[in-house]
C-alpha cells in the first residue's frame, strides 16, 4: 500500500482544501459533489478553524495533510466496513489543532465537529475528559483480571481487561473472549469480529444481509432490517463524519 501524496495544507487553506477533496470524491463516487457541495462543506470546516483561532490553538500542517490523505484520498469510495483502516495506514491519527491547557487544567466538552480536529490539552498523550472531570490528563485506568468488576452500573469503565478478556455489558466483569461457534453471554464475550446470537458467537454479516440489531453487522449499522455497507464518502455530511464512524448516522 502506497499513501497518496498531497501538497502541504497551509492553515488558511484548511477549509477550502478539505471541502474540495470531499466534494471531488463524492463526485467520483457518484453521490454528489460540485459547487453546491463545496458551499455546504467549506463553512463547516472553516468553523472548526475559527474555533481553534479564537482559542489560540497551534496548527499542525503535517497532521492536516495526513488526515486529508487518510480520511479522503486513500479511502476513495471505500465502504463502511473498512472505515478505520486508512487512519492506521497513512498517519491520520493525529490532532490538526492543539491547545495549551496543562495536565489537570480545566477544559470543556466541545461540539462533535470541533472535537474531531481539535485537542485543547497541550501534551500529545493527554485529552479532555469531557464526561467526568472536565480536566486534561491521560486518565489511565487500572488493568483488570478475570472476574474483576470493570464497569459500573452506569456503564462507565473502571479498568481495562487484560488481553484475552473483555468487559461484559451484562455482568459488568472481565470475561473471556471466545471464538466463532463457542458459547457466549454474561460469562463470555465474542471476539471483536463476531456477535453473540442465540448464545453462540457468530460472524458479523456483510452489507445487504438481514439483521435485527447493529452488532450483527460488519459496519455496526442495521437499517430497516438489513446491514448497511455503503461508500463512506457518500454518507459524509459533516467534518466529523470523516473521523468518527458513529456520526455517520447521527446527522
């Protein structure tokens, strides 16, 4: 695999370059594009940049270029079921804009489009815990062993289960991960590419196959009784859709 090349993106080009790239791919994949598309997307990306400017954040041009490459150019007309792979291949797991809040400093929970490109915390290994403490930190959780309580009744994680175990949403403790055809439930969880159906781990279903809930599908989207698997770019309606798969069906 060779990552596509793209000219470096200057900060004042951020909105225009991302909007143009998204709309060009939509046109290439037969689901929109053109001047009307650019007119929708460019102000959305500009709002992200303006938030960063208003909060004196530092721009990372290399990250912006890598993110455009991984989330738009490399992805092309790729399907939902392959959503995450481009980020790992072409350096898209980074923050375009970063703030200067020190460890333990107060931060705020920003809107989804902004959070997809902005990190308020200064340290590269820290983030804003917007759900609980609203402060910057690493928030490392302890490692949990088999049978230890890893989640509270509000489904907040209390720790990370060791390799080979996962935190059960049913029993709230660390349970073994099991393979296809093996029994599952509150005493065992299926491995990541499987789902638990009728007490047995089964392979997730590809696009077009029948389903009853999201966990049965490779894309984790069951819509009108069938697994959805469409070109990602055709579902992108906002800047956050390029980075967060969960936002594709929330717009």
